[in-house]
C-alpha cells in the first residue's frame, strides 16, 4: 500500500520535497582535529608576552658587574638566567612568527595590492608602518626625545643599584683569580689564603677564580672577597677606596653634569674644553655616550674634561 500524499499532491500540485532527516547523536558535529594555525597563533602570543615580561625585568636589573658581585636574584633567578630566558623566548617568537606569516601569507600580500585593480601596489598601511619604523630608528640614533628618555631612565635605574659599599674593586672582579686580587689589594696571596683558611675555606693555588669558588660554597663573590682580604667587619666592597664604585666603569655611566659635580668641576668650563676639541656634548648625556661618539676611550675623554686636574 502506497503512502498517502500530502494535500498539495492530492490537489495536483508539485510533490513536496522530503524533509531532511534529523541529525541524531551519531550525525552531530564532531570537534575538529589539531589546528596548526591556532597552535602557532597561541605560541606567538605567549612568546611575545614572555618577551615583554623578561624585557621589562632586564630593563630594571642592576648592571652585570653589580648583579654578579652581589649575587642579585629576582624570583630566585639570576640576571644571567633572566637573559637566557629572554633570548630563548625571542628565538621562539621569531620562529613562531615565521610560521604565522606562512599561514597568513595571502592576507599579508593582499596589503600589497590595490583594492580596485588587485594589481601590485603599495597601500597606505605599509607606507605608514615603514614611516613609523623610520621615525623610531632615526629618533633613537639621533638621541632625540622622547626616544632618548628610555635609555636615560635605564641608566638612572641601574645607577640606583650601585651603592659604593657593594661595588666590586674592578668591573667583573668575580672573574679574577685570587692571586690577581691579592696583587690589587697590595697583599700577598699567602695572607689571603690564611684569611680564608681561618674561616674554613681551603685554597689550592693563587689561580682559583673568585666567582667559581664563591659559587661552590653557596655565597656571593663580595662576601668571599671580604673574607679573603680580612675585611669582614668593614662591609662589602673596598674599604680603602682604591678603584671603588666610582672607577672607570662607574664614571662612564654618569652624565656630564653628574661627573662634573662629583669631581667639583665647573660644567661650563668642561663644555668649553670639549668644544675646543670639536667634541659634541650636553650636560644630560653620559660620559660613555660622549666618548663613543667622539671615538675616544672614557679615560681619554675624562682627561679632556678634567683639564689636567
């Protein structure tokens, strides 16, 4: 027996189309498989955020000579470890960005074509982006505000970490041997060895590197250095002031105005001496930046500024 038709069929109209069957549980939309495009997008965003965080931390950390000397850490990580994280996430971001460009190549190349003719053409978006990049690069190289403010702020932050009592005798003194440090102190190596032995530290030879020995005993180089020179009660750093925190490395970080103030020099006279040597300078520029632009060593520039004093 044939099924009865609808009213439209009985009236002689066109037969109606059968309604599509309802999707049962077996026909429901299934979740898609692994999305490479989505994976790359998430990795790119995550690597960028990690770069942002580690970059901000490295902007604020003390200089290497202070961080290594005092054993500085943040969240249990040393400056070198933060730098390692920053580099690794930078490489990951570059790699993920390359795949991101690959997956979105058609969209990116569409910005090089005209919306009307679809012929190759430079669009306003690319020209604006190139102009912005050129402005940032030119302003940074010319040390113009506001681009010059960011390196200057970083220098001030780094100098704020450098308390004279915690400065190494020379930059990166932790890399020197005990014999070299003894010679700088005017002590014999045997005296340093005796000072260390009195505190339970055995030293095999004068070729032992201070930083490596400090790390092996779980202490900072500055603390071990104080013990070696017999100055445990004098605080960290040098007590006699020779080559202290205001040595060549520290002076280079000072602005010209700060340097003249520390040396009791007349700022206008210092600027005049530099101008006489055809050296461009301004009170708010660092000694090292002025020396680099003039192609001089910091020591040679200081001699010009000091005027023989």
